[in-house]
C-alpha cells in the first residue's frame, strides 16, 4: 500500500523558489499526474518523492513513514526516467534484474521475477537483446519492467513517453495504465502533455510556479477550470474580457461586447474573465441574433475533417475560436456577419 502525504515542502536554489510550500495527499492505487509547463516544478517535486532531491522545508510521508531524509534506495520506489537510463552493455534481462541483484535476491528468484515481468510487458522473447537493438517502445518497456520488478510501493515516471512517436505514445499509455491497475500500485506521472494527463489519470495536479493551481479529476479540470491558466492549459479555451458581472442569486449575468449573457452562478472573487471552449460556442446568421447572442464577423474558416474551426472577431476587437461539427457547418465565408451563442459549458474564471 502507498498513501503519500506531502506536507508544505519547499525547494529553493539560491534566490529562486522551485517548489513553494506545496501540500498534497495521494491515495493508494491512484494514477496521479503532475502536469504543467517546463520550469513549473513538477520534476523537482517528483525527485523529492523519489529521494534524489532533499526539501528545504516540509516533509514527505509514505505509508505513515516519514521518508524526508531517507535515502532513495530505501524508499521502495521505482523510477522510470525520461531517457530510460538503461545500461547499454547489459541485456534486457540484466537491465531488468539490476534492482533485484542490488537487493541481493537469489539467482532463482531473479530469474523467476524477471521472467514474469518481461512476459507482462511482452518482452520475454527479447530478453537476450541489448538496448541498442530495440525500438523506442521496447526500451520504454524495459525501463518500466525494471521499475516494477522490485515491487515498489510507488511507481514514479518522469515524462517517460516524450521520446516516442505519436502513435507509440498512445499505445504505451494503455500499457502503463493497464499494468498500474493490474498491480494495484500507486503511480505518480510527470508530463507537460495535457492529452496524456487527461487520458491516463485518476487525478491531476496542475502546477504553476511551484504551486498547485488546481487539483481535480480530468473531467473536473476540463469542464470546471477555476483560473484562466487552467482553462488555457487544459484543452483550448477562449479567454474573453468582460464588461461587467452581476448576480441575482440564481445566475450570473455577464456583459460581453454590449450583449448580456446568462451563466450558472459561481462564487469567484477578484478579476475574472469568461472561459469558453470552442465547442461551447455556436454560430448562427446575424439576422437570427437573440438577446443572449454576441455579434461578430468571420475572419477565416479551417476545415479539419470532423469539424470546422472558425475564427471570429467581436466588435471590440477580441478574436474567438469556434468549433462546428462538419455535419452541422453552415460554411460561413470570411467577412460573414454572424451571432455567437455561449452555451452552458462556459464559465467565469479568475483572470
């Protein structure tokens, strides 16, 4: 079992704060993702959990054990690195067996455990090959097998799919998620790729400047972003400046470019903007404009197979992207006057 508690950890290098008193609880058996752009602190946080980096403040607890000052090799964690870190002069079998031999398992146990895990990642027939003789996906599976064969409390993965081509990345997402669920192991996955995070995770912590901007399920992050940063990072979003916000207790009323929009009631303090996914906006002829519609002019239309993407300029100069399913596309030409209707999925977020 592995319940992980990260309590107000901080890491600084000189005057630069990488992790800023961050707290987080991860449940046993979760596939938990640390998501964010380069430099947000996600890899540093992962390496603190692994024991490769020592926090300046706070503590890290795994299964009730304070491991903050415990060496990495005593934490019972398995790590998959971005570059896989395989030994080029060792076979698939010997690379996978490395952690067991360091822990002084018997030769019979090593043979049995390595054989089992290589079969599970479908590499049993390649155990005598060297890393240089493998494809990128096969090397990634060796790295995964090496991390799992020691039966770690926690599986840690630092951008393990970033060196694979697009098709192989999708395949390996399924392999990793399936193994994690079969073994009932806690996994912490670092990525900057929102699609990976959405497709694999039970929960996601979106990091920003060493802090958690939003912690939620994939569905929650996408459908209910709390900030403009979250709305923009997870999926595509139009972040639209608003003229005013009013509330009547049951709904919020937003003025955009002279039009009054009604949205679900939200409690948000401070500066706000309207976050609208392209698929949450519909287009109609300007002649059919209703009370809650915003007038605009088509800049261009891009055909993308199952959908068409429109760029529309509002009267105040703001540009909005609208996705229309091809079967419902009225095919507006550049310069066409249209009306935009913002559907219920649109939300106010902190600017």
